[in-house]
C-alpha cells in the first residue's frame, strides 16, 4: 500500500525471452513496475521495445520466462489456465487498438459479451451495458452495428466492453493509434477519468505524446528495461487540448504559449 492507494499491478524482476532457432531474443530484461488504483500510467518506447509484451504478461495472455507478476495482490504466474481466465474476466479489462468488436453484434450486445461468461441474467446484462455505454457517451448508438460506427465510437464501445465486469485494472495497447487528434484526446480523457473517478489502475502503452502527457507517470521502456520516469513537460503539448463535457460533446481549449 502507498498512502491509501492499493497496488493493482506489481511486476518484480520480470524477464521474457523468445527462442528464434538458435538465437534467444530477450524482450524484457528485469522489468520492475508498480501501478496503484487511481493511477494512469503511460509506457512509452520505440517499436519492439517490449511494451505490448509487458501488457500481455500483466493481462495473463503470456507467461514470463522468470519473475513475479501480482495482479490485485494475486501472483498470476502461479495460476493455471482456468484460474487465469477468471482473473482476466473479473480483474482485468483490455482495450486494443483494433477494438476487436464482433461484427454480427450490436454495440450493446458487444458490451454484454463478457457478462455472458459469468451467466449474468439478461435483464441485468442489458442494464449494465447501457450504463457503460452512457459512461462513454455512446448510448444513443446502442443498437448500431460496428460497421455503422465511426472509429471513435467503436473505441468507446470497446472501452465499455473492457469495463463490463468492473475490472480493477485497465490495459490499453495504443488506444489512440487509429484515431484523429481530437477523438484520441477524448478517449484519453475518458481513460483518465476512469482512473480518477472510479479508482481503477490504467496502464497504456503508447507512441502518442498527447496520451503520455495526460498520464500521472510516464515510463520509458528501452531494450526490455524500464529505464526512466519522465515528466509530462518532456512531451511538447499541442495548442489544442481536447476534453469532453458531461453530456459528451467536445470541448477544446487553446493552450497558452
């Protein structure tokens, strides 16, 4: 515990190696990381530095070669597939760059999918899914199919789905990668609000300086090691900051020079 904030993610001396023929590729080399509830942390680094690998390990989609990963206090490196599946369903939400929405389901049905795995009754699923769509300001698109939605709206639906089972931890892999500047800014503001207002740990791997600038901490992953903690001022701010008002409309503020 630090202050009143519970540690949601704790990576201790994490290594991940891959075998490529006779060659060993060392992707993560002794990575250490702690993220608390209520905190929005950005991981930056060049392509191939290990950002996605780190998120996959925390999300239980991959296993470290060595080291310990605690998720909400539980050592996930000791779990079997069935136990890890339960942890992913109940404690971890994932927002992918490509969204991975099911094309034959409506926005509402996509958000309900994780609840189906927990046998949540239909009426409760519907109510919870609608509230989540309201949280991300797309409840008016609940009955639309993914191909009928803009890229930003699909990202919001995917975010609502990631929150379906009330996870303590939200992992985001390039959450603004395919979005324009304004829409990306809105998504990042939503992620920040989820950390601050709902006491979740939000961890985002990103190349986007705007995303990093809005984080509480910016960590640099280089050659498989978290080597530095940067400050937001390191990333030059654009002249336009984009947020969302309570009713979901865009709010733009021109930054002072």
